[in-house]
């Protein structure tokens, strides 16, 4: 479960960063407009800080983005467990699918 949550917030942070850059806004400007510290924006974009829903909506409003559009797809964050050389590994779905095809061949 931890890898799934980490992936979710990392992907969300990447999308926030991309949107912020596309509207030519600095981390400091975004932080100031929503009443946060710049370090919080740095951590949100890195996936280290998990913003509450109301903060996500504030961020999206300032960036001109719909919150739903910022959400990563399930396929981007899900992990699939596979056994590699006797060890259980969690892989992204696409990598797990490729691994399974190779191991079945």
C-alpha cells in the first residue's frame, strides 16, 4: 500500500508542477496566493507532502486547472506484485505485464 500512496502523491505533485510552469508561476507566487510557505509547495510537488483536498482545490483554482484533470490515472499509480528470482517485487502495471510475458515465453 505504501508504494501505491507514494506513487499517487508523486504523480500528483508532478502534474501540479507541470501546470504551475505552464502558467509561468513560481513556487513562491503559488504559495503566497494560497497562504502557504514555498517549502510546502516544493514538498507537494516532490510528493513528500500530501495536500488535503481543500488545499488541492486552492492550488487548482490558482493554476486554472480542474482538480479531476490533475489526478493521475489508476494505471499510473497501481503496483503489481511479481516474483523476480524468488523475491516478491512491486512493479508498475506495464512493467509487470512485460515481465509476465517474458517469463511465460
